[in-house]
């Protein structure tokens, strides 16, 4: 993933160009609830498997693998698409709020924040899973869901 020259935002926009028309066609055929469930389940599995494969390619402890996924694969591709306020980062706890999210702006403008949540917000949990029992992640709200900010709370064991 680190060899990908596209920003994550550009990649997500390309994905949306394909997924949104398919999702809307499915909704017209089989109904919103069923279409959203089928597509959501498939995308969640795809994202979970993707980040686990990336983590498996990293060396070290689960925490080191998580750090590598963030430092090598995610942060460079996220770039300035989110604005963060760091609250605490002491090696045991990392807490910050995302106060602006261009991903949420994009998906809300499309009228598809649920899809954005599946493609992006849910992935934060999949990436935390790479850290196994050494990385605990909690988030109670997202801008994608309409909150004023996303609360990222990590605990490292």
C-alpha cells in the first residue's frame, strides 16, 4: 500500500465513482435496506481483510505492526485531508480529535455518509485490530455521522 501514489482521498473518490452507482442501482432493484446490508457487509469484509494483510506484511510485535501501518501506509496517504487536535500522546495513551474531515465532506455531499463510514471510519477499527491485544481503540462519534468531531482514543499495553 505504501507504493500507492494516490492520496487516500483520491482513491476513495475513485472507489465511490464505481460503488455509488452500483449501490443506487441495487437499491432500486431490491430496496435500500437489503442493498445497503449486502454492499456494507462485502465492503467491511474487504476492508478488514485488506488491513490484516497489510499488517501481516509488517515485522515486529502487534504494536510495532500497528505503528508501521499508520506511519508507513496511512498517515502519508491521509495527508491534509483531516485536521487533528492532539490531546495526549505519552506512549501509553494517544488521544486526539479530528476536527475537520474532507472524507466526511465528500461523502455527505454525495448523500452517502453511511458508505463513507464503511469505507473509512470502520477501517480505523480494522487497523487497530492489527495491533492485537496491545492496541485498544475506542471512538464514540464521527463527523461522518454528523458529530462536530471524531474522538480517537488509543490505549497501548
